[in-house]
């Protein structure tokens, strides 16, 4: 089935080669100038590494030439030669992310070669950077492009994501997260290592991309030689154009979309996961050939759904053919992520269960059926209480349209919307709000300050954040001591911005030498920066689940989850980082290795900032006390108090009711807890919590725990007594 479809696709989409070889060979190109893709068909050597081209290169080149952007190559490059900024809109899968950076690189290289042939120094400075909001996309696309260019990933083509830099001195094309480019700008404000920047997935409107817009607008004025391409899958393109004063040309690349039939449910669904599973199984039973893409909201939901779909299909026995079920989410190890692009083994139907990653960031070929329950997990922020959390929320109309589009890339398809047509019309917002209006801007402000942006309030935002959000972020940096009364970055603030951590965690790390426990806080910070280190056996496997709980209990520290993480890290090192030890103890080996790697990186920054590495003697009574105090010294704004009268926790200062997350190792309810994050699902949970003492609050953060600012509550009365006793 799959094979037949593919053959059809190749025939229908092959464009005669003559039409494509349009790039005008530039005259007077120096001997050092590289040859490029379409000229290279005749060349044996790859200009990027001097090696002969592989068979694979030519095979992929033929595929690439069928992508819609290839037919606009000259138009795009011509517009970019004549203008500094270009806005490019194209359907998902039209080849924007993989092809455009290569086109731009080719153009920039020729320009440099023409002006200064053979000048290697200049060649080094012509790097093209392409930003991605998602780490997964940066990794997976760079791998694909390295293959397309027939080079090794990490050499000529690289990627950079937080805590992982796979680029090097030879890199000419780098895919990096928008957050990483922002960080690079703090060290290199004019982005001198780049000749061109491509802001990809601009419609996602992440905070980092939005700030980059403002930053690049300034940089472009100082660097007339720098080119900027803004790429987007949807609508908003005119808005981007307007942002650059209407001077940037807009090119639309029409997609190759086939018709997609949309089917709505007659009633709204009570349990969207269950209903999604049933729909997928139904499609597999009744519909013709073609792969299925189901959108769900997160790792656990996806893993559960994959198992249930497999089970239901298994139950049908010989009535239906087999299916290959593939999960896709950001914390999946890269090798498994890559599986989604491979054809399913045998002639089976591929069923991909994915987060929003598959909406526009990654294109999966061969999808004919899309199942869209209409939900996404996204960041929400309530500036009144200062809490940022991930919540499952309805998608926008624009998202629904994008999801639908995934079904019509290679053939006519069907999109099953698990909501009513009325709900689509009435309930869904037309666009998702940009992230900047629903985020805690603490980290961003620290970066912006470091970039030399003095006035954070009047910055040229594409959409300005709410005044309350601005206020909250400034207040937070002030309380942390990162900013002074006049809004200037303090010395502490500058050190904080060196760390790729949120400001609270960075602060805890920086002050940890004062509490004589920087070695330990460093390990905890590293553990907090990687995905969950516990392996959770699936729901159905009761025995393994019990064994996992037992293993987990062995690491549990009675005073809290931060200390439990430390125990695990220590145990991992004591057991020589042994994978089989991890397996036996239900610990995720990959997560531990990556925590270890993060720890080394953070240690290097600490040493650069002359921060002392030290530990309290393990036998000392103060060993854990010091660690808990240091955590509090950074996270004193994330504290909850147990109300005797009601038996529930309220966050301090904002009086929000919260619950200890079920994953906590705390087996008692301490009067005061410090927590790492707040997650909202059916209720508000505080996750990664540690027992602290009320006295420490008034000792460590008296400026924040000023009684005048406090709402009336039990915590206030307790704190008042503590203050009185202190005097
Ligand atoms: O960015 P845009 O959505 O316009 O398209 P793209 O990501 O450049 O994808 C173009 C083509 O490359 C699609 O047909 C993908 O299937 C293919 N591709 C791939 O085979 N492997 C990847 N890791 C990424 C893209
Ligand atoms: Mg793309």
C-alpha cells in the first residue's frame, strides 16, 4: 500500500530537471568558490568538505527538487539580494526549513567569494543561522540537512540547543533554538558571526522569537550586510511585514495541498483521549490506505494512548491488518524521534501520536488521516498571582486549520475533528495569543538587560506584554537582587544571566557557596534541568509498577524532592554511571547522563564567575539544612504554607490554593514548603517540594517577607510571631 502511494507521488510531483536548474552561474567566481546543489549534479566533489559526493546525495537532491520552494528559488534569492529583510510564507512541508537556509547559504557564499575570492577568514564569518522554537526541530532538521548536503552533522551543519552545542569551527549552517540565538547575542550583540539569520516558525510567536524581532530590527540598522528571512506557515505574515515598516517583500509559496474532507462530531466529547483512540481504531478498520496522525497534548497521554490503540487493534485479531504505532514528543530520545520519518516496516499503516510538534515544526510524509481532539498543552500565566503553568487548553482556529492541512500533503485526506462544528465556529479563538502575553518574563528580562536594552517597558514589542506582567517580572528581579531601584542590572544580576537557568535557580546556585553547599546545589540544578529521571512502568503492569515504587522509595529523602534528586545523582555516580544499575532501579539512564553533562557545563560557568565549589561535611547536622536554606535563598518566592484551619496549602503572598504533586516523596505535610514549579491539570499542584522552616524565611528573605505587603492569612500571623521572636 505504502509503496504504491509513494510511486504515485514521485510521478506526479517530478518536475523536469531543466526547469529547476535555474540558478544563474555567477561569473568571475574565484577558484575557492563552492559548487552548489544543482550545479553539483555534474560535479564529483562536495565543496563543503572536498569529499566525493555519495550516491545518497543525488538521490535526495532529486527529492528536494520536487519541493515547492525550489520553484521559487530565484525569486526568493533575488528578493533577498535587493532587500535586507524578506518575509516568506509557505505551507508546512513546502521545504522552508530544510531548503531556504541552504539557498541563503549558497547566495551568501557566492557574494563573499565574488568580493574576496579565496579569503578563508571571510568565509568563516558567513555562517547562516536558522532559529527554531523547538529543540526537537533543531535536532531533527539539522540532521536531515547534513544528509542533504552530504556532510557530517556537527561539522559543516550543526545545531545548538540549551546544554548541547553540536556546531563547530567548520559550521556554515547552524540550526539553533530561538532562545540560544538570544543568548549568543548577549556575547555578540551585533551577531557578527552570522551573515544571515532566518527566523523560522515565526507564527509560533514564542517569547524568544518576539524579542529577536526587536533585537534584529536594531542590529539590521548597524549591519547593512546582514540579511534576515522571516519564515512562517500561516497568516500573520502581513504583521511581520508591517513590523519592518512595510519595506520587506512578502513571498508566498503555494503549497501542494490536496482536498481534505473535514468531519465534526455531532456532540461534544466528554473524554477526548478515549474518543481519539476510538476514532483512530475506526479509521484503521474502515478506511483505505494512508497513515494516521493523532494530536494529543503530552508525553504521558501519548504513551498511554499508544498502548491502548495497540491493545484495541490487537483485540480485533485477524479482522484488520497490523499497524505501526509511533509516539512523538519533545522528551523522546532523538533516535526514537527519527523513527517517525521512516516508512513503517512491512506494508503496515503508520499511526503517529504526537504533540503539537507535528502541527508545523515537523513534516511527516504520507499522512492521509488526521485526528484532532482540539486541545494543546500550553503555557498560561496569571500575572496577578505570578504563577506560570502548563495547561491543556482548546486550540485556535488557525491551529485547527494547520492540523487539517497535515492530511492533504500527498493525497486527498480526511480530518476528524472531535468537536462540533458549532464549537469550532463559536468557541475557538481565531489565533493563539503570542506567548509573551502569557509568560513570566523574569528570565527574558534578564537576557534583555544583558543585551543592553535599558527600557524594558518601551521596547519595540510586536505585541506588548500586559503592564501587570511587566511589573511582576521587574519586581521579581528586584527581589532576587538582580536589579537595583533604578532598574539597572546589578553585579549579581549579571552573574545570574550567565547561567542558562531561570533566575531563581541561578540565584540559589550563586549563593550556595555562602551556605557551604555549592557542590550539592549544582547537582540539584542539573537534575532539575533534565527530563524526569524516574522510569514509570505503564499502568497495566502492576508488578513492575510496584517494583518501581519500591525502588523510588529507596531514594526518597524524608525532607523533600530536591534532596531525593540529590540522592539519586549521588547513587548514580557511586555506581559508576552503570546503565544496568539504572535499569534495575527504574532510573532513566539517558536523563542521568544528560544531568551529568549539564552539571559539568554549569560547573564551568561557576568557575568562570569565580564561584567556590564547596560542601558541608556529610556527617554534619547541617549538611541537609544548608542545602535546604540555599534552595530557599533562590526560590523564596515559591513557598506555600499549610493552613491548620483548612488543612490545605496556600501559596505565600498570593494565597492560591495548591496541592502537593502526587509524585512527591514527602510522606508528611510540612508547615512550610519551597517548590520548584506549579502545574495545573485538574487542580493546581506544586511539584518538586522540600520542607523548610518558617524562621528561615524571615532570615533569608526579609525584604520579600515584609509584613505590610502581606494579605491577611494564617501564614502572616505565623510569620509575625516569628519576626517578634527574632528580635
Ligand atoms: O519547513 P517546511 O514545513 O516548509 O518543510 P521542511 O521541514 O523543509 O520539509 C520538507 C521535506 O523534507 C518534507 O517532505 C519532509 O518530509 C522532509 N524531511 C525529512 O525527510 N526529514 C526531516 N528530518 C525533515 C524534513
Ligand atoms: Mg518548517
